[in-house]
C-alpha cells in the first residue's frame, strides 16, 4: 500500500485535503493521469484563462463559460478510467454537500497529489503545522494522535477508512467519521 496526500478545491479556495491509501497496481495504473494533472496547462475561455484542472459536468459553466469538464481536459483517457481514478483518489476530497452523481461535479481543481510515508514523518509534519498556527499543548497532540488513528483505521474486511462508502458504514464508523471531520477542520 502507498499513501498520498490529495488536496482539492471545490468552491474557490474551499480546500479539502485527504490521505488516500492506494495499491501498488493502482499507483502504476494511474500514474499517467497524475502526471497529466501535474502538467495541466490553463486554457482560454470566454471570460479569460481557466485554471481549473478537474471540472465535473456542470452544464452552467461548461456551456456559458466554455469551461472544459475533466473528460475533455483528459480526453486521452477513457471516462471509465477517470471515474475509477475519482473513486480511488478524489472521493475523500468531496465536500459534505456533494453526494451521489453530484460528487464528481464538486471538485474543480486538484492542487496536490503527493506521495507520503506514514509514520514519524507525517506526525512530525503535523506537529510543525500546529506549532506554526498555535502553541503546541498536550490537548492538541492528543487531537493529532486521534486523527492519525482514524486515518489509519481499516474495517473488518480491511477496507481503509477513507474508502468506506457512507451507506456501508457501521454506526461506530459513522460516529468516527463525524469525529474525524471535526478534528480535520480544526487542524487542517
């Protein structure tokens, strides 16, 4: 298993960051798309340059502004391939208001897909982030540890926390998800 930090924008600086756990096969499979996203070049629209590298199928922007959806921007890949990438890498970056078929419409820009090593390096990075925002105190450290526990959780079938569908969550997992949202928003 390899781990990536993915940061997306869903509403003009409404950033959502997630850690995803992906198999070696999926990393190899989706690396061409990750490279294409990294090399995205803004393109002209009716109202200036478009810097969105992952717009969904919003007809209001697509038709009236000339903004391309993700299927047009990455037309070298199939729709099924892009949908599978969304399910494996981006679904955890969708805002709370997005559900069902609206989820792919909820992200307009992927700002970061970066591989990380879980463990001391990630905890150290979180501590440094906390130190830069506020005084590091024992309560904050406990929040960070709990958030890391939730991020590393796997259910009885071995499914990572960030890929469990809401409809498949147990009551305990739903409660854990609500706790995670609070912890993430407080220390993002």
